[in-house]
């Protein structure tokens, strides 16, 4: 596993969609997979959009835990020493692109500068791709809320918008419980209910024109 700030393919960029271009910037929003989702890898998934530019989008899946992977073992593989106060944060499947690359999703103070390797997603949410945050967590420091995602979901220019037009995704707000909560079994249903949609009725409508 690598966790580095280097750019790879459709990695997150700070350049956003231009205002007035008729396109909606979805950074910080969640994508909720609809029954019409064509890609089985994203069936019933909830994805946080971490970056959305005119060159595409990047996001992390929020409801695919990887209980078979221990955070402490990953630190050991990276040569990061731990002590008794080491944090045991959850490891998740972030998406099918670059599955060996790690992204730490965590809370941040509302005000302050963002160091190199950190991408601010919202007022109090960021994603970090540098080793130092893992070293902090290994010694009981770092952000109060954090999860580690392996891999990410990526879309080329206009691809996400096309999938939304094809009824693949519904958008919603990225509530903290969806982002950091551990009840993954009900996250998809909870995300739909937050938009005023009954999941059972939505599922019953699956496959209809």
C-alpha cells in the first residue's frame, strides 16, 4: 500500500468546475447508487465526492468495510512503528481505481491552512494522502474522526454527469454519520431516507421504464 501526495491519473485536483458553466459542483456531496446502476461494483453504494472538476471527478465509497485488513498490519507494512496509544481506525474499500493506494478521510478545524497532501472537501472535512497522518495515528494523535480508504472511484470528463442522467446516481448531503459511521449495513437506506425516499418503494420500482 502507498499513501503519497503524487498525482496518479484522475487523482484529486483543486481546480473546480467554473461557475456559470451550467454544471453543478458536487464536491462534498454523496452519490447514492440507484437501482438503475449499471456497474455491479457500485450496487447499493454510497460515495463521497472528494473532488469534482471539469476534468472529471474522484470519490470514496463510504459503505464497503474491509474487516479482513487490520490498520495496524498496514502500518507495519509501511514501516511505521506503533505504540500502546495507537489508534485503530477502520479500513474501507474506497473504489476500484488504484486499490493499493491509501486515502485518509478525516475531520479538520473549520479555519486554518491546509498542508501539502491535504485536500479540503468541506468546512470541517478533508482527505490526506501523506504518510505523516498515519504516523500521528500510530502514536495516538491526529484527527478525532478518521477512516482509511484503499482505492478510489474515478470518472473522466462528463462521465459522472452522464451516469446521473442515466438514473445511476442520486445526490445528497454528506452527513457525518454517513462518512464516519460504522453501521454500513444501513447506510444506503439511511442516505435515501435523508432525501425523503422510501428504499423499499425504490427497490420495488427497479427495472421499470
